[in-house]
C-alpha cells in the first residue's frame, strides 16, 4: 500500500487502473480489503481505495473522531494525489463520510453514491448500541466485538453460502485498532441528519441497497428518488454486497459511472 500524511495522520491507500478517478470508502471495522473482489472489474477508471482513519493500516489516533474529520482526510488524500474531481462511493460508515464530503466539498465531485448507507442519523436505540459497542471493545477486546458484529452484516439464512466471506470480513475486522473502532463508533453516533444533502444535490447519485440487508433496509437507503438518482437493489444480498454479490455490485457501479461520464 501507498501512504500520505493527512492532518498529521498517515492514511494508507491502494490505487489501481487509469482513467477518471473513483474513490471507494469502506465500512465500519473494515478496510480497503473489503473491495478486493470488485477492483479488477472496474476497468477504465483510476480506482483509489483508502483505509479510513482508525482502520486497516492507517493511523488510529486516540479519542473520539468526527465524520467531518474523516471526510477531510479524503479531501487531503485527493489533494496529495492531484485528484481535482472524483466520483466518491461510500459503504455504510463510508457513506456517512461521503455525505459530509458532499455537503462541504461538492465542487470536487463528479458524482457520488451510498452503498448500504443512509442520510438518516442514528436513532436513540442506535446511539445506545454505539455506547454498548465501545463498552464491549474496552472490556472484551476487538476480537470478541468483531465475532459478534460481522455475521449480522450478511444476509440471514445464507450462512453456508457466505461462510468464506464471513470469515474474511472477521479477519479484516480483527486488524482494526481498538481505539479506531471506538473513535469511529462515537463519530457515527454524533452524525447529523443529512437526508437534505441527498434531496438537494444536483450531482448524479447512486443508491445501492441489499434485498436482505437487516441493518440498512431498502427504505432507509432510498430516501430520495429525483431524476439524478439511480436506485439499485442487489438481490440475495445483506449489508456486504461487495463480498456477497461482487459481480452484481461492480456491474451496478460501472453502469452508473459510464452513464455519468457519457452525459
């Protein structure tokens, strides 16, 4: 992996291909490795895939993070790589970061998208779960936390089909520094409602939902249906279509990108 300095923190990233820039942001307790199965399908694009602050091989500073800080890391990464404009696609936590980026830096984007993510803020119940997550990480360690988290990310009732993917996601999660998992959980807890960013933008938008995503059901992803919005449901997928149904997801992304750059 390559690395750059962003606000005094090292951000590691992968880069593959040439063409119009595409940046992929992974979800909570993931890393750039989440996207491995689709990277080589995205031919014709310069694909940039960072490990977010607190995740993977990037630095994990102590203390709570904010979604805004994590979005600023992406902006600084673009500056370091001389990327004037890009398409930004975020999975789950990466989607929250994407919306913060759009809200403040939309002039740096050609298009953006949410993959199993939403503009809604955390509910009171979800906020309590974030606090519980911090408690589990502090008390029992990251391995136990990941073992409890990851299976629920995949489509229910399809554990046999997804056995290898579940194990892969666990192994990625085990590498998350505990302070990074805690910092990002607190960032998600405090994020504001950004549905207005989705409803008011004039940029092309891709919204991807999993048919069997119990964490982020379709109606929480599809909060706007304006003419600039492309809505895609990935069949037989939970919250992790980049692992569960990588071909379907890469086809959806390519179709969207080709339309953006042809128009």
